[in-house]
C-alpha cells in the first residue's frame, strides 16, 4: 500500500505565494510520474503540472511562468511552488504519483489540500 500526504495549502492574498508538498510512503519499488491536479467548485479536475522521473516538467497554460513543480526522488516527494497567485487559482489541489508497489503499477492520490486566493 502507498500513501500520499499533502501539506502547504491555505489562504493567501492575490499576488502571494504558497508551496505545496506531497510525500509518498509505503511499499515503493519505484515512482514514475508525479504531479498535481486541482478542482475548483463546479469545475472539472484539471492537470496543473507533472514531472516524470528524470524528465521535463509540463504545465497547463494558465500557470506557466508562475508555478514550478519539482521533486526529490530520495524523499519520494513532489513540490509545487505557486507564485503570483490569482483568485482563479482557488481550488482543492491533489497530488498523485504513478508508483510501482510490489511489482504493480498504480496511480495513487493525496487527500487534497485547499488553496484559497482572496483579499
């Protein structure tokens, strides 16, 4: 079993910054892709950013230049640095990892962390 625990959400004013963290633990043989989705009220879940193992990060257009995804493979942790936040970034943010546990690949999800951008 693999667990993902997120931290770092909260309330921030427009133009502010937040850093989300997501640590994977459990029986982990290897992790391929890691990333972040978000879901705003009344909207579908969208992929914000992802970063494959040893590869290049990708971002949805609305966050390019403002958000930076990174990972620490030794800690099985993915981060999302969010700068110049806008009210439209308000959402629940979910991390995921494509993980091999006991020889089986699955996508695992965090519990979600609320990000609210408001003055």
